C-alpha cells in the first residue's frame, strides 16, 4: 500500500523529477530488467521491462512508488540497444506513467522499428493519442477504490483496438467490481477488446473476485499477478 507521505505529495512535487530533465528527447528511466510478464494476455512470457520515472497519480495500492522520483536520463537509442542486448522479443514500457514524457512515444516507435513486440502499460489518465499503432496498449482504467477514478481520460477507450489492446482494472472491493461490471456492459469499450480484472492486494481476496465473475458470467479475464506469486514484492524481477 502507498505510504501517507507519497499520497500527500502535491501535484508539483509529483512532477518534479520530469521538470528537472536536461534533454526533452531523453527518457527518464527508473530501471530496465528482464522477468516474466505477470499481467495481460502476454502473462507468463519472458519480457524486458523499461520502467520510466514519475507518476502524477497516487493509487492507494500502488506497488511501484520506488519509480516516483529516482531515475537516469537515457537516449532512445541506448534503451533500444540495451533491450536488444537482453535478447527477449517482448518488451513492456511501464511506469510510473510513461506517457508523462513525450519522448516515451519515440521510444515505443523505436522499439517497434527494432522488431520487438511492444506493450505499453498506461494509467489511462493521459491521452494515448499519437502512440504508434503497432503498440499493444494496456489501459489501466482507475476504479473508485484506487482514489484516482476521476483522472480517467474517457477518450482513450474508443481508441482501443480489438486483438491489439487490452483494458485492465485493479479492484479494491465490491464497489469496484460493480464499477467494472458496469463499464463492461456500457458499450464504451470497443467490442472484442480483452478486459482483465485483478484483485488489489491485500484489499480484496482473489478468490472472492473469481467467484463474483463466475456468478455474473462476466465476459472478462481474471488475472493473478504472476510475478508476485513467484517473487512477492521484490523489485526488478
Ligand atoms: S498509475 Fe500506476 S504508478 Fe501511478 S500511482 Fe497508480 S499504480 Fe502507481
């Protein structure tokens, strides 16, 4: 769970690391590592992660607060080279919130150009307009329980493409489940886009979520965070 200090940071303090960037073309990156993809329909595949620094949100269950401030400026070319050297065809650009940096879009395009299968995990609180059409967008729609539902950019939903993009909802309680169910039946998510539901630890038991989904015959995919099952809250795995 997110610390009180992190939650109480002002909007200016949250964006401070990005304001200090020396080059607009560089990407402020917290870490690059290879692990097992833990979420999405790509779960279970080895994947290289490029985790960018900084996020303007403060979801109550956030487990990546370590990426809020620390990072180093990297050129797009050096990141593409590092990803290539790690030797995994699947790469995810995640955060933090990657789309707070315009240079992240150039990185996504360069990774596609280099022949990678590229995933973008984004909070849904920044427009996805202008993201390379080859990128698989995993749109992490915020629920009321996250504390950040008011930040969802509604225009991101109709941009999703079936067979390419996915919606992810992390649920904190039954109210969040009802929110997700309503979204699923609202027609606001393009037909055929996979919707993934997971339980926010330790707020909601995964088995309870699974039972609700079966009860309601929900057309969505239940997911466990595979990397957490394997390694708990360790960073960089
Ligand atoms: S959007 Fe992601 S990185 Fe940002 S606070 Fe929420 S969970 Fe954490």
